[in-house]
């Protein structure tokens, strides 16, 4: 079954990328920006619609955080990203065509019970790295831009 929507638990995933987790404590905004850039190619390939949901109560909105291929959403008021994700899944007419990326076990159980599919953050990051290797021939670190030599390695 072809996915229609990829929903990512933003901070849950961000904490699974060591470099970004460390950066998060110094510069939350930059950590979010690097995560979004890291996800764009893989997310766009996996589903035509992708939404990253961050807890808005932690640091408010980030108007500068935009993406051509991804919808970025901050949970409103006292709601958590988990609550927003659960509501998105519950209201979607075909939840089986949604893939939620989270390693939060309770969140995974809730969206699974509504019919969505779940992928752990580790599995999703492995997919991102595999896509980066296919594109560049090398593993790309979060926030790292490929160089011309990465795109056209020797012998090609």
C-alpha cells in the first residue's frame, strides 16, 4: 500500500541524532533547521505529504523554519506533539496510509490502534543514511552539505 502521509515526531527524532541532540541544548532553532534539511530528500521520497510536529510549548514557533517539501507544525498551547499526531491520524479517512515516525512506545501504540503504520526513529534514520549514500556514495552527517566530489566520486 502506497503511503499518503508521513508524520514525524520532531523532537523524538531530533533526540535520536547524537550531533543534533547535543546542539539542541545550545541552539534549539539551529538543531531543528538541521533536522529538517536532513529529512527533506527521504521524506519526500517516502510520501507525497510529510508533516513534522514539534512541541510548541517548549520554544514557541519558528517562523524561519520552512521547507519546500515538508509541513512543519508546532503544537498549540498546552497540547503536546503526541496529541496533535494522534488527532491527525484519528481524523484521516485512511489511517493505514499514514506512517508515523516515533520511538515513543505509548505514541506508537496509540496510532497503531487507530490503524496507522509506525517506524522507529532508528529505522527512519537508517533509511535517511541509505538514501544519502545512494545519492552521494557517502554517508552525510546531519546538516552537512555534499561537495562536488561526493556527487561524482573517482572512477565514475
